[in-house]
C-alpha cells in the first residue's frame, strides 16, 4: 500500500498521535506516496462528470491537501481555482507542485467549518476529506459551503457504495474506526478520521436542510455491483436559487 518513498511506520505512528492539523503537517511531504491520496481514476471520473454539468467559472477545492483535486478542478473551471486547507504543510506542498496554464490559482489556509467566503464560487468539490468531520459537524460544514456558493452553484463529491456486511473491506473499515475510537478515548488531542460515519442517506438529508437540491450521478467508469447499483456515485448538490425547479444538466438519479 505504501511506496518505498512513503512514510515509515514510526512516522505514521507520530502522525496518528498528533492532532489532525499537525498530523497532516507532518505527513505532507510524503502524502502523495500513500494510499490516502485520492486515486487519479476518481479525479478523472469526477472531472468528466463535472464537464457534463455545464460551464464553471470559479471553483473551490475544499480540504485540498496537496492539491491533486485542485489540479483536476483547473481542467473544469475557466477563470479561477482556489484550494483551501487548514494544514500549512499540505498547502506548502500544493503551492509547489500544482500549476495552471488556464485559470488562476489561489491557496487559502482556513478551517472548512468556518469558510471565509460568501457567494464567491459556482463550483465546490471535495475528495476524501469527510471522514475528518463528525456527523454533528455536517450541518455547519454544509451551511458554510452553501454560503460560499453563488445561487445555482454546485457542491460535488464522490461517494463509494459501502462494502457488503461481512466482506473483508467491511471488517477492515469497522476495525479501523474501532481503533480510532479507542485512540480518541484515551489520548489527546483527538485525531478525527472515521470511514463509516459519512452515510449517503444522512448526508443527502443534511444537504437538503442546508438549502441544496441533491442529485446523484452514477460514475460509469467504476461499473455496478451485482444488484445493479453503482459502485461509485457523484453527489451533485445545487444551491437553490437560479434555475430552481429545473433538473441539473447531465444529472441522473440512480
């Protein structure tokens, strides 16, 4: 899972015993050589899906990390792309390695739960960061995204189908979350990272309450499960406003 250039077990242990912010500051130089980085296949599929939803001027990569999603967003937006993260170390890496010949790039250090933007973007994306937010924090997180978007703007992110109960992946994620809960019960500061707390039904309800209209788009690149359901979906949440009552272009409830 880790390349030879990736973090050592000792470095991972130090990170896991730190706060979320400091842990990512420590991991930043080697983050892209870990399995925690969003795979290119997901970024490419989301980029293709977003291009089908229409033109976008200004985009925000929420919890941008080292900028893999920001670079993908630069292929979708025509005017500007902003990456926001609360880890200075991750932003330093992003600044060095992400370039753009098209939209201008900007980097902002901020907490995703207190975004310093108001109606500044028509597209917000996020990749792989939601495990760092407790369920009770989602209303505030989504309210901040809603405020950062212009009316009619889109909040987009991928969601994989949960593993089948009893499968190896199911027990792996269950075990990881259990270890993290024990760690946070006995060690401070906490390191919030849970894989099983971001459930699509709950998330869709919270997005609706925050003022979004939610559409789901199957990502065909990942195929379907035996029951016919998509393996990976894109959540496309539109801020209610311009074009209210019209279906989002290119979206399919599935």
